[in-house]
């Protein structure tokens, strides 16, 4: 899954991740709270992850 996720822009304390399809976006949204918590534990001041599907 990691190979298909593209980091997007960081705005304030919000980070956007770009994914190729809806299925992957859904899975990352489920993992969002866990990923956010992990990044906060690493010292990254992140409040929210946004997941967006890339359009060609």
C-alpha cells in the first residue's frame, strides 16, 4: 500500500495523503486515527490527516 500513497501538502497541522482509488482511501480513513496518533508520538504536531483520491 505504501508504494501507492503520495504525500500531499501540509497546511497548519493537517496533512493530505493522495491515493489512486476509493478502496485505498477507505482503508486509510479507517487507519487515520492510528496513523495520526503514531505521528504525534514521534513529535510531529499533526491534528488531522486528509485522504484524497487522485484524479488523472
